[in-house]
């Protein structure tokens, strides 16, 4: 157990210190809210259960009975909430001898900074591992973004750009076309539309040129920028500073129950003193889960 004592910061016990640095910094606004539909849970876990719709209607011959179809239960996605905590213990003597009280007051801010960073790292984890089954697998056994997602009835579909490509106007248009051609598990056309583009910081200027140029970006053509003209991405481009791959990019769609996050308990900070040692304890706690239900809610390319 780590305890902050008078020996932890010996320089803080001497006068003449000009500045204290490195404890806290400015941080980015919350970015996890762009990656998920955020909901609140009151249970130890949440489950999403797929129920298939009906197939196309059949021709009814004169004088004969109509056709009937049943429903099937499909894949089940479980969101198991995980608890995270972080705190610090300060001895009574350190509190009494510390000449620079701003350090003590900043500790809670530094703890909150670390908790906020934890949320962002956990939220980005699914995206950073979206093309592999090593750490996260969808209920159909495929990666979050895969060219071989299985339907309940044995067919497959893809939410991955194949072959993978860097972010360009052409590759973005190809993925949009793929999204607009999506079908449900019964093979019926659905109204799937792109909503927002999600990128690492290394692609921020490239994405802005692609989406906001009046004419086609990076060419001498006089053709209009169709992505901008049609407002294909009403949510715009969202930069995530916690994406670890500089050239992987993602598109969230309007499909409900895609990427989801549940807050079971939002971050809180509790403080208390130990009677025997007079040590001061501060502990932050939170509990949440992230996951995905319908792969049609997220598309992407693992840009080479």
C-alpha cells in the first residue's frame, strides 16, 4: 500500500520553492461520449437479446391458405459492469509539515484527472482492438469489425472496408456505399446511414479537407465534394486522442443498439481519517461497462 509521508516530498518541507509542476495538466473534454450511446443501469449487468423479424411475404394461391413465419432468438450481448477505484493515503505528519498546501489541495484534482483518463482509455479499448478477437469478441465469434459476421440463419455480412485502406475521399465513399447496402438477418434492406467519422489526431487535417472542401479534395477536378453537399456525416468528424492506431478510422451509423456504454455508478470521491494512525484517506470509485450489440452500428477500416 502506497502512503504519502514526509519523505515522499522532502523538498516541500523547505521554504524557497518557486514552482510545483507535473501533478495535473489541462485535459481534453470528454471524448467517450462520441464513441457510445451512454445509458444508466440499475443492475449488476445488462443484456441485449436479438429477436429476428419476418421474411418476405409469399405468393398466396387462390383458395389456399396464407404463409406464416416464426421469430427466432438470436445473439445475446451482456454488459457486465466493472468497478474501478484509485485513491491516496497521507500521513498526519506529512499534512502537518507540508509548507505548500496547494500540493495537498491538488491531489484530489490529480486523482480526478487519473479517473477521467481511465474512462477514456477503457472506452477507446474496443476501438483499438476492433479488428482482432484477442481481447474482445462479438457474440457471433467475430471481431467487432469483421468481414465475416454471421447471421442467425447462416449467411454473413461485413462491417469492415475490404481491402483495408487509409482515409481518403474514395475509401470513405466506398464504406458509405457499403453501409447503405446493409440488410437485416432475414436479408431485408434496412435504412442504415452514416452519422459520424471517428479518427486519431494524425488524421484530423486530412478528415477536415475530405469533408469540408467545396470541390473534390486533393484533385484538380471541378466536381463537387458529394460528401459535403449531401451532408453524409451530420455528426462530423470526431477526434479521439486515445486511439492507438494512427490510421485506423471508424464510422458510427444510425443503427440502434450499436456501441453502448452503461454507467452503473458515476465517479465519486470519499474521504476519511484512520483513528489509530490519523492518516487521511481519499478514494475515488466508479463502475461502468462498454460493449457492442449490433455490429451494423459501427464500420471501419484498419488503415495500413
